[in-house]
C-alpha cells in the first residue's frame, strides 16, 4: 500500500467524506507522497512520515486538561485497531517482529528516560529500571497479541526520535543515529499508509476537527 493506491481510493470516495476527515486525509496523503520521494534521505523520510501521521491524528489539546500528545495518539491507535476489521495493523506488527520492532524496543537511544538520566533529571538506576519494565511490558503485550499496546510502545520510542530530529537534537545524516532513524522510517513507511486506509474506510467515525483548518 502506497501513496498512489491510497490517492486513487481517495479520489473515488472523497465526496462521501465529512469535511474534517477529507482535510486530514488530503494533508496526510500529501506528506506521504513527499516521504516516498526521499528514499535516499532517511532523516527527511522519517520527518515527512511523522508529519503525515500527525496530520491524520492531531487534535488541539490546549483545552483538554490532563491530555498529552502521547496520550492522544495512543487513544487514536487503539481506535484504529478496533476498526481494523481486515487486521492490517495486526498482520503488520507480527510480520515486522522480531525485526524493526525489537530493534527499537532494545535501543536505549530512543528511550526518553535514558536522556532524562543524561540531563541529570533522574538517577542511572531509575532509567535502567524503567527500560527493563518497558521491555517486559512490550514483550507481555507481544505475547498476548495486544496490537494496540505494542503500537503504543513503538510510537513512544518513535516520539523520542521525532523530538531528537525536529528539535535539532541530532545532525542531518548523523552516523550516530543511522540505525534508529532507518528503522523508524521503515516502520512509519509501512504503518502510515495503513492508518490512512483505515480512516478512509470509516468516514462516519468521529475523527475530530484538524488543527489549523482552512479558513477564508
């Protein structure tokens, strides 16, 4: 599944989409298209794919006490799994494990408490303990075939990688983070098209108003 296939489907059905969904899908597809043109640039591919994912799920959270961006996309992923009647996400997660997923789960450089320790905010034992608990939780979810929970673990790691890139916490094409950027881009490259496809298959679901709607 790629931009071309999804764009064709969108053109065939967009007249039946509510305005909010139509705008989300249009924006997400535009960034997916751009990402697919960046095969030789993993940093750019990851960033464009994250923007595509963000365009699909993001809601304004300033008026939602107690909500964080992680919590919002975690809830979004669980809704997608519940709506995924063809089990595309399930099949993707289990076909990718133990490849890209296990590599991300085992990579301390995309685990935020590791950086909290290096920034002096927590003790070394604390981040190591959290890392082991996180891995055990992910493995338990994998054992239970809890796709939504596994995806939540994956995107928690990808969010840390996203922050490193977007906030200038790494150099372009840096040798020190090639592994995680490559693995992250590969995973998003497979997940984002499925996310868009599930949304288009459920136009009557309430996806919420997108951030920065088109206004006159």
